């Protein structure tokens, strides 16, 4: 069937901010859908609240709305844009839920908008757990015994009558299994069920028989309107049932199924598709298989593209989201050409002649107190994928791609207190298995505890046997001949790992290896196991004979990506890499992307001319450089990961373009940087570096408390803290510091200062400021976690002029060639420079969207030798209206973790709100961050003494606006004393009925809570955590409270309006 | 296990590790892109005189079981993989791949750079080759000579070597956990199946659908078949050049119009030849479980299992016959029918095993044809 001509314009909904369970994979799928449908001539209306995404770049849609993803806002957009159709399947669960909301509220019918790619009925059948189970029974398929409940009492009955303990609890309609858990007893059951019911938009949870120990598989599927059906990929989980797929190590293709078993899953999937009524598009089905008798249970189906489908697309070269979008507008699979072969159709099933391993990346260190045991609720913040010809090769590549300082399986000893510890799924379990193998624990025992398939454990044994042989024979580097090297490399051993085993430096190993003629070859991901020639250079390294890189002789630039998403280094850097790529392509360069993150747009084979899906280690990148011989290498766009290897690349002769490695060093080297600032007469907070514990203590004393301390060479403020006294410093040194050779930085902490972020460009001759952002939270909150506003809303012209002047002088003084970011603090009329980062920053996409100037593109062009004058970017853009960026924090996923903000970044994502007034922009950002500001109800206030005067002003205004005020004792007393009526509420420690009871009963609609000092610290932590669990907006700083008040006032005056970026920037763009 | 080597007639020599039996064996080197189903492939008689290279790297993971045999023995001349699994992990396992090939006296090679090999075969076409395991692997010059002197697949009648010596009745059905359809009928319509190298799953698909099946040797004359008063005749898959199986082509010419006929693979080629078409050898053929075949009658695309090195030529004059299926990768003829003569056939493998089950409907069509619908 050809494409539909009865629709002309299509609305696509994105997935909103990056949160655990819904990350940049939906930027990838959204970009693919936008590109594919625009290429077919459709007008695209895109809605997504996440400014860091590539899809929200105005070039990808005809009308781009960076607006909150709510029914009301989308209804306004629909009324304004009048799309003919809505494609809800490429924006994750968020888009699907929103589409259901738009349909059920009548908006779609009112404006005659058709749902394409999914029907309401099929979404309901797939997403409603009980309906889905009933449907499975109806078509003769088994699913785990379970009961849908909507109260704790019903759950208790269900466990007693049907499932028994342990029981698996999963809320309906939530992302990443949010709010789920395994209950081993009644107390746990009560807690998890209550939370799950609250989190489920329909107030339901599923109580399942636990299938702990069963094997888990997933099939990624596509179907067109003719009923043509293909399995794109089979995925096998290393972790057995009980661990969320997003937290599981997974392998593609499935390794331990016979053909009959695989075809059975395929047949079941097809039956499920037919019955659920997925008429077109992609979906996945998850199965559990009993390893003892092959019995199959259907676990669930997602009627949309997903994290797994992004992985499957990267794993196979079959672009699921792109094809799903084309199928949704009427094409059939056989009408679409396979991009890789360019001669065969998309109506086929990819055949893989390699093995793909995905390992999740967790960031538990950021969340003190979080339960680190993996379960049905996803906790990973990112993932890596590696491709190898064999499982051991792929596994070891994936391990080093994680960028956690581990060069291979078993390279870093992971303590294993007892074999029984292997039973507990954690982030360390893979490494504990390596330890268990080294300790001689039998395969049977390891399998018994982990319930990994013995096949995988045996493969790991082979890897560890090589490790052991080298150690046992005490082999030195010179003992290894070419044959040994080849064997090591085919098992995925990195040069660093070999160096560690033989006592040599990684680079010495590399030199020896090259001298022996053992070089990486590159194979193509071709969808067809070499049956047809691959036209698209999508490559991975291996140490087998034959090379298919076939580099060209064109001028070429290599761009290093950011690796796995983690807190502090996420989609913003992928955005920058992708833009660098586009810019260089426009300049006529061949672009070469290197990255190992399957969730990204950068690893779409369609983004760069050539894609190397490889770990971002010096070894792996140098291998590619050896083969490609690029004219330039860009390390400044992918965050800290590529910067960490910049030295090694440069030392090996790689041509680093843009800001030099020396400049990057200068900015990180405290002593040299301070000297430069003194030379430029620029003020800094007092600071020092220290290389050991004693020095740290001495320097802190010299500077005077409070101090801000942090390790150097980290991103996202990892382990950064504000320390008020020596005792606190000792605790921090003990608990948070690993001495890695990089010094500790100690700075004077500027209490109550305003912070400002500046993104600017320098070409060596001239500086142009991209944007000046004011943080809404005061100093002490990590810039990544702080809301910020562009343009600044309360900084004097005097200070702005100083900031501009400093920015110019610093850029030129450092010799930056490209983007840099400076953080300033303003305190007592003095402007201080806190930090300079001569690379693309987290705020670049936000500034680019607010100003309409693609800063990352400019930076790439500067790296390629253009000047700002060439680019015509010589004036700081003026901003029309206000753009507020708000951080999105994962506390809902981590109950029990204190939700207070601090100097260590913990947000996973961001949203943007824009409007002509600050109040509206702020309100939009809060709505988009799922903390909608109430315009009436009860505000609960509990602040420290220092904040009482300020909060009194706020409370007075809130009361005047009709809010009922409740407050904890000290605050209530103060408020009542100054004439603001406030009802007293007990702190938790004062006993019931207390603030938590009110919160749980839904009697509180807004919380203003600042940390109360150490004594009632616990109280504050409980309230903050509970607020996140109950999704009640919580404000933890006075400046944010002021902003909130402004928002409420504005909202009461005037309703929110929406505007596309294209409409916004039209009058200003040339 | 000791050294093993693969020597192609054009001089490419690939060293690896041998497994299975020791010795030397020649065959036509072909590659298969199925990611599962090596046991079915090994025991498919169509691979007779062929050395099969698997593109999927890890092979042997699930071992060997009783059920997944497509015939009573292994037919391949050699089996080449990237990484033989040292252990077996599957609930149905009975034996390891290594042990099975040893018992079957078939040479296996592991640690071969299979992707490089497959690209070589793709570019130059399938060719004669020799596998050697053990001492024989040393003398690559002799092995090269042996490869160059091996028979040519063009013009080779291999059917006589693989067909059953005696007729037999087939009653076994498939296991219902793998296939849903089960209507066994001991008094159902009789099908006489010519065994040119038949796979068991074809027979199971027929018994599952209520057909009574008698398998006869390839050289059984048409008159004898007609004397059995069958309701339909089935022409099976098998190895070698279809044009060389002249007696079968003659028999089919006799049978055409007398009784409904269904052919698969070699059976399809024989039907094509009997209708007056031509066949030709393909450069590297189709072997795998992911081939898109379009049913021109319905417009549907089937993902199908393939194993063929010959095909009915696109310029064939089928004298009233029409093309019903084509391969979307290269437009090869994958199915034909002659409604007047009540005959139809497909080049690919609707019985799958291994491969997707998208094309089982063809067996239902055969049932309908047999029932005169």
C-alpha cells in the first residue's frame, strides 16, 4: 500500500525529560520518526518538554513545541495546529499515556485527529494488566498467575489465595516499572502495594507469582497494515526473571534457544499481535521460560517502540522507529528499502553474525541510602552496548565501555563475601561472578545462585581461565607472541587489562601488540550476515581476519561521543556531538562518529557518514584513528569521557581540533588557572588543592568554613559537598573520597550568593556570548540540579557587564577554540568566577533553543577553522520572553533517599518552559517537571531560622491568594507572630497526626521546606522523600519559593499560552 | 580436537580447530544465515555433498536432541563454524554437537573466520572445497588438488544416494507444543510422497493435517504411484542438480493432470522442468531463515526458510503455469502453479525446521487441492 494521502500533518509526542526508564532512546526514535515522515512530505508538529533533545531542534519539525506534556497543553497545541493525525508510539509510555488522555477527554475527536500507529483499544489491551492476561488466556497462552488489585486488602487476599510469597508487585501504566517491587512478607507487601496504587494513573497494581529463576527473553517485532510480520531481534537476558529488563545485562541474538523454541516465541508473538490488534508498527513481547522444561509464560507487551527496540535497532541495523513511522502512514514493509543493503526490502528478519551485549549503567553512588538490589523497578540511568564476534569479546568490550574504571571482566577484584551473595542481583553481580570463577567456585554453584544460563557462565570461565593462565605462569609482556595476543584480543582483553596482568602500561602493551602485527579489523553491521554487501559503514572492531572498514580518502573529522548516559553526562552531550557532526558535514567533511551508547541519536547510522560502535577508551579510539587517519578529532563535545582520553590520543599523534588539550588542562589545573585569573584580575573564591587528607584539612582551616570540596576531573559534581566544619570534612574524606591521583579541590563557599552560568564561543580572536543564565536556587545547589532562567531576571546591569567582560577575557586568556562554560557567583556586589569548562556544556541545547542559535554547530565550525565573523555570530543574542530550565530528579524511583538538593548533581533530565513572563515560564517548567504548581489549597511551610523572615513574606502573599497555611512549630510560631495565620502541624518526630499523615491524605498541595540543620535533619528528609512519592510540589530554597509565588500569581492572572519555537524565533532569524 | 583446515578450490586456505570426526571430506562450500537450527540443517538431506558454513558465530550451544532430526543421519560433508560451544545448555539436550558429529563420522571445523569466508563465497560464488581434521590437515596442497578434482554440482544427480530404498508409511505427527494444528486421520486422503531427500517435518506437516502419507523411492514409476490411487502426490526437497534427475521429471510429466501435485524445493524445480521450464545454478543460492518471499496472489510477504542453489529461470515457459511467489531480495522465482493441471510448488521450505512458520498455509492448500476444493 502506498502512503496515505488523506492526512497531511502529523503530531508527534516526545517522551519529556530524561528519567529512569525513559531516556534518550526516545530522542532517537522521535528523530527517526520526524525525519522519515518529513521526507515523505508530511507537516510535523512536535511536542516535547525536553530542550536537551535533538528532536526539539527546529529543523526536525515544522512546528516544535517545547511545552509541558499535559492534556490541556496538547489540546491547545492541537487547536492551534490542527494536525490530521497523532503518532503516539515513538515517545515512550509518556506519549502513549498522553494520547490515551487526549482521546478519552474527547480532544482528538473534537478536532478530528486520528490516532495512527496504535489504537486506543490496542493500547488498553496491552497496557491494562488484567485485560492483557485475560486476552492471553483467551488465545491459549499462559501468563504468570496473578491478580489485579486496587487496595492493600485485595493484595493480601491475592497473595494468600493465588500467588504466595515472594510476590512481584507491578503498578499499571507506569514507566520502567516505577513503584514495583518484590514482597517477601506482609509488611513489604503493604508498603509496595500502597505506593504502587498511588503511582499508577489508574490506581491498580498487579500482584504476580514471582518467577525468580526463570529465563527472560524479549522479541522485537514489526507489522504492517497488510499483516506482514517480522521479528527484528531476539534478546536474551543474562539476569533471570525478577530483574527489570532495563537493569538486566542482555544479549542479542538469543544464544540458548533451539529453533523450535525460538519459533514458538515467534508464533506466540504473532498471535498476540493479531489479538491485541497492533495493526502497524513496532512492539515487543517479553517471555519467561522455565529452564527445566521449556514452559513459556507471556510477561508483557509494549505496543510502541521502546528502550529495547532502540537497542534492537542498533544491534541489527534495522531502524525500528523509522520504519514504524512509515508503516503508520500506510507503507508496507516490502515497500521500504533496507538502508544498509539498499537492494533488499525491509520485509525480512535480520541475521546477526556477531554478538551484542548490553550492560546497564547505574549511579547509586549519587544516592546515599538507596536500596541497591535490582528488582522489578528499573534503577539504571544509562547503558552501553558492545558488538563482538563472540560473547566473550562483546562482553569485555561492554565492560570497558561502561567507563567505570574497569578494563575488563575480572580486571578489578570485586569482593564476594560468600557464594550466596551471587543470589542477590546488584550492579556488581557480573564482577562477583568473575571473582567466584577465580576462586574456583563451580559452574553448577554459580548457576544455582545466579540462575544465569550455564552457557554464559562457561563463556566467562573461558575468559577468566586466560586471565588465570597469565598470572599463574607469571607471563610478562615479552612472553606474549602474536598468537597469544590474537587469542587475548579475540576474547576481548583490552590493552589496559593485558597491561595490568603483565605489569605494563597500556601504551606499552599497545606498542608491543602493533609491533607484532596484531591490529583490530573492522566488520560491518549489515543486517544480513554478509549475504549482501553493506553500503552503510556501520562498523565494529574485532580481531578476526578480513577488514571491511574501506576508509575513504576524503577530508574527514572524527567526533567522540559521550558513552553511557549517567547523571551529569547525558543527552545534552549527545546533542552537541550530533550537531558537531551535522556542521562538519555541511562544511564538506566526512564525519566519523564513535560511541557505545545504544540509546542515542549519535549512534544512528544515519547521523554521521561512518559510525564506529566502539568503547570510548584510548585503545579503541586509536585503533579507529589508525585505520581512518582523520584530519581532525573532536573531543570537546561528548562531556568528560572523551576528554579523559584526549591526552593519550594526542600523545599518539591524533590531531585534536578545537580547544587544545593544554587549555583543557589549564582550566582543570587549579594552580595554573588561579595564576591566570590573578593575571586577568578576575576574582575567585579562595581556593586550594590538596593531595592528601592532611592537606585537605589544613587548607580548609586556612580558607575558613563553610567550604566546597570536590575531586578534580569529574563531571556532575560527583562527590562534591559543602562542608560546615572539620568533623563533616573528616566524614566526607572517609566516606566519599577515593584517591585516584587527581587532587581534591577546596573552595570558599559563598553562602547565599546568586549563581550564573554563561555559555560562550571563542575563536581565539573574539568571543561571543551565547547566553547568560541565572540560577533560581542560590549557590550550593549543583548547576545541573538548579532551575535557571534565561535571560537573568534579577541581576543588575552592572553585574552583567562585569560577567560579560570576564567572559571575554577568560575565553581569550585561555585560548579557547570553541565552546566554553563559566559559572559565576555574585555575592555582596562582587562577581566571582567559580569554574571554567572549555568544552560543550550541559546547557548548550537549552541556550540554543532559547536563542535560536545552534551553538554546538558554531563550535564545530570554529574547530574546523572558521571564525565567529565567518559565522556571522558576533553579537550576544537578545532573548524575547523568558526561558526556564528545570531539573528533573529521580527521587520517586529511590524512596528513602533524601530529596534535598545539594552540590552533587542528581537530576537525570531537564525540561524547559517559555513564556513572555517569568512567572508563566516558571510555571510551565514546573508542570513539565511533573511538579505542577497549585493555585489554591494548603501550603505546608517548614524552614530554618535563617529563612523565616523571607518565608513570612511569601506566606503572607500565599494567604492573600487564598492558600491555607500549615507550618511546623517554629515556623508556625514565627508566622503567627508576624501576623500570618498558620495552623500548626506536628513534625514526624512529634507523633501522629503529623505532616506525613496530611501529605498521604492528600491534604497538602505545596511544600516549602528548607533544611533545618542536623537535629531535625531526619524530619526534613522524610518530608522531602514523601513529597516526591506523593508527587506534591516541594520547594527547598527561598529563591525557588519566590519564583513559585511569582508563578502562582501570574497563573491566577492569565492562562498559559503555547507557542512553537519556529513562531518564536521567526521575527529574529534572518 | 586438533588442527583443522578448510581449503577452497580457488586456493583460499583457512586454518581452524577440528571437531567431530577426523579425516578429509570434499564438498561444495555453501553458507547458511539461520541463527538457530543447526541440528535440522545437519540432518537435512538437501545438504548432501555440501560443506555448510554457519554465519552465526556460536554454534552447538543447545546441543543435539532427539526431536530435531530431519532424517536419520547427518548429510553434510563438513560443518564450519566460528565458535563451537564447549558446553551444552538446553532442557532437551541429549548429546553435544561435537559428540554427535564424531558418532556420525562428520568433520567439523571451529575457529574459522566465517565472515571473511562468507564474503568470499558471496563474491566468487559457492565452490568446491575440502575440510580436513587431524593429520590430513597438514598437506594443504593435496587438499587443494582434491577440492579442484571434486565433482561439479552442475549436472550432479545426488537423489539416488539419499532416497529411501523401500516405500514406507509415515504416521508420526509433530509435537503439539511446537505446532498448533493436529487433525491426524489414519483414514485420511492418501498422499504418495516422492523421496528425493525428504525432511521429516514435511511429513509431519502432512500427517498433522489429516493426510495419510506413503513415502516412495525417487525412481518409483508414475504408473506404480497411480496404481496406489493417491489423492495427491508430493515431490520432496533434495540435493543436487534438478535437471540431472531426468527420471523424476518424466514421472512428473506423467502424473501431471492425473492427480493434485505439490512440490517443495527440488520437487518445485522438477515440477518446473516437467512443465517445460529451465533451471539454473545460482551464484551462492539462498540458505537461511530470513528470506522475504512475496505471495503474488495475496500480496503477503512470508519470512521463509530457504535452502537452494538452483532455481527455475525467470524466462521459463511453463506452458500455462504461472509464477505465484517471488523472492523480494533478488526476484528469484519461489513458487509456481498450474491450475489446470492442479499442480503447485514452492522453491522454499514451508515446513521450516529450521525457520519461521509463516508458510504452513501451503500444506492447507495442498489438503484443499487433494479434497478437490
